[in-house]
């Protein structure tokens, strides 16, 4: 009988570990997919046009019509491609970290949580202070929910 209890305990720890591991994988996948979107979109500033236009207090059409801004679309493409590349890299780093550590130790979980929490807080600051009408808010909420799910289940995970 004692042997069956031991098997159940290991199985439940495996399930708890999945609830710690899988949300972080999904954060990496979302980062990677967002990066691909911004990197390959021909006019990436259109993806969040309204909050950007509210921030600069003019439309992109009016902005691009001035002769001094002739090369501004190319500059914006480079900036958004850099943002996309950064997000692709972050997603790749999350995948690599998870592959190597499997989040098997408390230290590995704490390190990824500190990095993700710092990043999420920074993104919250930027969005709510500069782009309050951003269509990326739901994605930010999903990322936060995934982070909290992983963090809360890690409390129940035994070493």
C-alpha cells in the first residue's frame, strides 16, 4: 500500500512540474511569434497604428508626406525589425534555458522568474505610460497569467 502512495506522489509532482514548465514554454513561443510578426511584416508600425499615432499626435500618412521624412518608413522598418529580432532572441533564449535546466532546481526557476518579472514590469510601464490604447494589452495579460501560473505551481514543487 505504501508503494502506491509513493507512485501517486511522484505522478502529482510530475503534473505540478508541467504546470511550472509549460507556461514558461508558452511565454517563449509567444515572444518568438511576436518577434516573427514584427520582423517580417512589411509595415510593422501599422500593427499598433492607433496608439503610435496618439503618442506622436499625428497620422503616419501626414508624417510620411513631409519631404524631410522621406526615409522615415525605412528607419521605422529597421527599428521594428530590431524589436522583432530581439523578441525572437528572447524566445530562443527561453527555449534554450528550459532545455538545459528543465526548471528542475529552485535556483533555475528563481532566475527565470526574476528575469521574466523584470521584463513584464518594464513592458507594463512602457505600455501604460506611453501606449495606453495598445492592442498588445491582451497579450501582456496572457503573458502575466502564464507567469503567475508557473510561479504559483512552483511553490508546490518539491526539490
